[in-house]
C-alpha cells in the first residue's frame, strides 16, 4: 500500500484548504482533533497523509448537507 504525503504548500494549492499553518496546528491540537495529525519527516519538515486530508474534506462537505442555513 502506497501512501501519499501532502506538504503545507499542497494543502492550499492542491486541496484548496485556505488555512494558515498556525490555524492548522490549532485544529490539530483540539480535543478531539479537528484536522488530521501531521507526520514529522525531519527537524523542519512535516506533511499530512493525503487519504486523511481527503476524508476530512469529504466530512466537511457531508456536514454542509446536514446543516441548514440560518
């Protein structure tokens, strides 16, 4: 099984996630986490598992259908 990792830059350019790195970190630290946990690749490099990011996006889209506009 091959897993694709997504960089901070790709979160915005590929997946269209408009959050800054600081906000993503805040979402990861909430209980329960509100964004997939990062994978540490080195001292100054992190990434996210693409499948988890895609599932997070799908969950947001599904929740949109369940909530009614106020």
